[in-house]
C-alpha cells in the first residue's frame, strides 16, 4: 500500500481547508472577550469534528472549526478547578471528560450522552487512585479501548494507566481495568493511540524520576521500552503513517521523531527553538543593588521592573557558592512595583549572605521545552509552542517544521496560545489560537 493510500485510508479525503499559506494568528473572534476565565481548547470529536472549550465555569463547543460557539454548557458539578480539565474524548457513543474533585482530593472521569444542542449530562464513572490536583490527566481511545493515564503528583505515587472496553463503555461505563502501573515513574504525561496501526499505543512519563517512553502493539497487554533517559522526556505524542513525533520537555532538542520502518529516534528538526530570536525581545540586565527578603521577594532601587519581566529568570552572581541566595531556576512571578518583584522559588535562607546581591535578570529567550506539539498527518508539517523566557512567560511562540530533519521556523508569537494542541477542521487549535494549517507548497 502506498504512503498516500495509507494516509487517506486513515484520515479520509484531505480537505481543501488544509491549503493555507503562512499568515498571522486567527483569533477566536468574540470568544475570549466573553470569558471571565481562560478559554482553552480541550478536545475534538473525531467523528463530527466538533471542538470543545472550557471557560471559567463552563464548557462550550463549536461545530464550524471555531468560527462560532454554542451557548454555555455544564461542567460536572464537582469540578471547580477548570485548569484540571484538559481532555474531552468521544468513545462508544458518549463523551468522556476528566477533572479534579477538590472535595474528594481525587481526579475523576465523567461520561455524558452526546447532545445535539442541549446540555451535557455528566455522570461519574471512575475515581482515580492517585491525586492529580490542578493538572489534567491524559486520555485517548482506539477501536477497542478508552485509556486514561494518571498524572499522580506528587512523586512516588505509582501512576496507573486505566482502560475500559468498547462494550463496557457503551454499557454502565464503570468496569475499568489497569493496563500498566509505573513502579518508578512520577507521573504519566501522555497516552496516545496510533490511528495508522491498530492496537499500537504510546505512553510517556517522568519529571525527576522514572523517565520512560513505552509503546505497545497489543492494546496495552505488553509493553516495549522505547527510551529511559531524561533527554527523551516528552509530553504530547502524535502520528503520521510513517513517523511518531514526541514534543520534548527537555533541553537541547525541540521534538523527537521515530521512523516506523526502523524505530530509529532522531531530532525532528535541525535546530532548537530556544536559539530562534524572540521578536521584539528585551536584553538581559545586570543589577548590583539587590536585597532579598524572605520568603521570595527581590528588591532593587534600579530594577525598573515592569509586567514584561514576568517569567524572566534571575541568576545570582554567587549561585555556585554558599553566598548565593537566589535559587537556580527561579524566575519572576509577580511585579509589585518598579523596585520589587516576587520570585517563584524562596530565597535560600540557609546561605547567610548579607548586604546587596548581584543578579542578572535574563533577557527574552524561548523556554527550553516546547512540550506541546502535533504533526499534521495530511502534510507532515510539525507544529509546537513554547513560552518566552520560562514556562511562565508573557507570550508564546508558534513554530513549525516542514518535514523531519528540516529547519524549525517561527510562524508567529502572540500573548495567547500554548497548551495541548489539536488539529480539526483545517485549523490548528491551541488555547486561544485558531491557526490555519499550512500546505507543503507554502513552506
């Protein structure tokens, strides 16, 4: 079977909406202004193309690729932290959604019938055994199972991969089994089903312990080890007929790609997004009159701090000595005034430094991990996003790579964007971004 035949068999006829030339971000017109919380794309119906969004206290959907939205729809009543809602999936004639129940201190899975125009009717069907507060767990499905991966923070909680069969999901929806348990993995970052190879699924976990990428060829009955090194840590996995892409949460590489013919791993692009200039980026500045106040306040009469400093890393000149008081990796979380900011990490009180400290407030660079990314299976173009300066920056960069081993390029940078990426209706959806897909002829 030819590559094109296999591609069309898996994704259907490639629709003309994929043929866009590079252009600036297309915003979610009229949507962001109506929200009191953060609008976030959390999934797409693989049957109808319906796209789902979560707002501050509600859900919405779009049946026209994000051009218009439905009226507000209900979340499960127990979910009060919408940042924990990251996936909505269609399986066995139902919609499935996960979210954190703060009262029970557990992440839960809910099921609803598929509404045409009315509201959802959510019913709880699974309580996960591990806490995953504030961070959405992963969810995907194939032709036989719906899979749910526990994020399971803090570390040492042995996260599980849960699954339910098509028949059980169409029935009561409560007969779940475990397909894998991470004896040494901190949490599961993603579970992803390969639509071109039935029964093939990939699992990735890590963050400080148990770095693992695993794949199964038999619906999770057995597992093959793909990688166990920290440099292979990925957060989102996507597929074409010939390749598997992993968006990296690590330094030195933007994404890994595996060739299905040989299962050889290599960098998806020639370059690293970190080294691509940030448009309009500010330079670093050196402050010699810094006072540090516990627990995490930094003061400087000459700081001239503004909101543009949020997310910038702060390096203590004495960080490699016992005099260093700004912890390695700390960055600016809040700007209180032109002379005072709050850091993300507490001042190292164990280091008895007195007097003024000298620090560098780092200039604009993209955060080293572009850990959300997806490949367009119709064109083979890979897309990914990264914050500027840190994983708490002021804006996002959207990057693309035309084909494996090509140059990675910046498409646009905006205040809005990021989060897990979806492709539906000829558009790339990520947080508030709704970006026309590119054609190979355009890149």
